[in-house]
C-alpha cells in the first residue's frame, strides 16, 4: 500500500457516504467520491469543490473501475425500500457487481476494502436482538430480496475475496441510520414522518405500527466506521480469529428499540401545531416485524457505543429538514 492515504468512497454523494467523505477529509485523507447520482445529490458535498484533497467522479459501480486508492469504502447502493425496489435488477447488480468491482480495484492496488452491509441480511429475524452470528430469516424472491439477498451475496463474495485471496475486507451491518443529508423524498420512515408533520399532512404508519426499528444517528455510525478503518489489520484479524469468525463484520446500530407508532408520537411531540395526525396505510411486503442490534462485538473491538439517543438525533434531523423545506 502506498504511503498517501487516498480513499475512494462509492456512494459518496449519498446520505451516509457524504458524511464519510467529510470525516475522512477531516482525518487527513485525500478523498475521491464516486457516485452515479441515482439517490445521491452533489449538494451533499457542497463546500468541497475547492478542496485540493477532494474530487468527484460520476460513475456507476456496476461497471469496472480502478485507481490509486489505499482504501475503498463501498457504500454505493440505494437503501430506501421504495428506491431500491424501483429498479430491483439494478439494485442487485449494484450490490453484487458493485462489491466485485470494488474488490478487484482494491486488490489491484493492495487497498483495504470497507463495505457497508445491512441489518437486512437478517431479514424478518426470529432471533432478537440480532448478533452477527445469526444467519437470518430471509425471503429470496420477495419485493425486498433485491436488496436483502444482494447484500447477502455481496457479503459472501467479499468474505471469499478475503479467505481465498487475502484481501483486507472489513464490513459493517448498519441498522436504520438517519440524520442530515437524507433525501427528503427518499421514502424512509424518518423522512416521511418528519416531512408530513412539517407540511401539516397525515403521518403515514404502515400496518398497525407495532413493528419495531432501532434508529441510529449518523454521527454514531461514522464514528464506528472511522474507528474500524483505523485499526491495524493484524489486530482486526486476531480479534475475529479469536471469535472464530472467518470474516470481519460488525453490527453498527443503536440498540434503543421503538415501535413505528412510538416514532410517530415523538415526531408529533416535536413538531406540534401543524394539524398533522397519524394515518394508517397497508404494510409493505416482507416488512420485518422487529429489529435491534446486538453491538457487543463493535463495543469490544472499537471501544464504541452510540452516543445520540433518538430524541436528540430527531431534533437535529427535524432542524435539517425544516431548513431544506423552508419551514
Ligand atoms: P443513499 O441512497 O442516500 O446513498 C447511496 C448512494 O449510492 C447514493 O448517492 C446513490 O446515488 C449511490 N448509488 C446507488 N447506486 C449506485 C451505482 N450503481 N453506482 C454508483 N453510485 C450508486 O443511502 P444511504 O442511506 O447513504 O446508504 C449508504 C450505504 O449504507 C448503502 O450501501 C446502504 O445499503 C447502507 N445502509 C444504510 C442504512 C441506512 O439506514 N441509512 C442501513 C443499512 C445499510
Ligand atoms: N414505515 C411507515 N411509514 C412510512 C415509511 C415506513 O410506517 O412512511 C414503516 C415501514 O413499514 C417499516 C419501518 O417504518 O416497518 C421502517 O421503514 P423504512 O422504509 O425506513 O426502512 P426499513 O427498516 O423497512 O428498511
């Protein structure tokens, strides 16, 4: 690996990717953001244009690429259910071919490959909370499968690149992550509810609202990623070998678990007086009933735990959306 710290962030114009770009720059990295702008927005990278340590490349990761990077952080993939279901074939290709192209580019340059997987690899879990060792309960041909199975196949491929070809692969499974830089129209629950409340519209609850999610504020996710990336390979390898895990993968999320109805109540409490009320809509297909990360491994390896509770993170996110929507 060359001495210059030069990172490629695929999906760098997206929600989490743009935060990672800024965190890497602040940490002294040169950074290239690569994105096809499917769900991302170069507005998320505002202010970086004149930075000599930063550049942006428009490219679709389903097509091969290469470059001088010492770290490839592979985040490219739509993450919102309506967005990833809009073109499921391209979503699967992004996940799987994107992982393959990232692995080949990393291998060529002896780079570390950091990859963002997801709690969706657990599907509709029958183990609760979910540890990394849980194999999941996943439909292979439902409406969410392009994403869930795409992410599982990407993990498989990258685990084999590590086992068979020695690539320095590190993966995280993010649980629902939210915060500034989310696209106000992305259709995820936090954005939908906050935007509806700000606009005085009905707050959509899909199903009876008893399903749960564990919401992580983006700064906590980024802190975990930066700690993981900074770890020497020998320490990472020794840690996972001692756990009898053949690949470095960590759950990264906030174990605070809320029903979707509770989330709606908090949003209404923080955005009062706009006339919004909750309204129920049909539950989408294969919607997981509950989700909460076991973050024991990440705590042990990284000395990390999430610092931002849902209420605090929501206040910041509401302020961001209010600014975006001129409220
Ligand atoms: P996002 O949709 O905001 O960002 C994804 C970015 O990838 C966008 O900028 C999009 O334009 C880009 N992209 C999509 N397909 C591409 C392609 N084929 N080529 C190049 N660029 C492409 O989503 P996000 O929430 O920032 O998610 C980032 C990563 O984290 C994704 O891999 C996602 O699966 C993972 N993740 C996110 C969450 C979450 O709750 N936010 C949870 C689990 C996993
Ligand atoms: N949801 C909801 N209202 C919305 C959007 C989503 O009730 O406007 C529900 C959705 O059915 C799911 C949960 O909120 O149970 C989280 O949905 P999201 O799309 O944010 O992500 P998921 O965790 O399902 O991938």
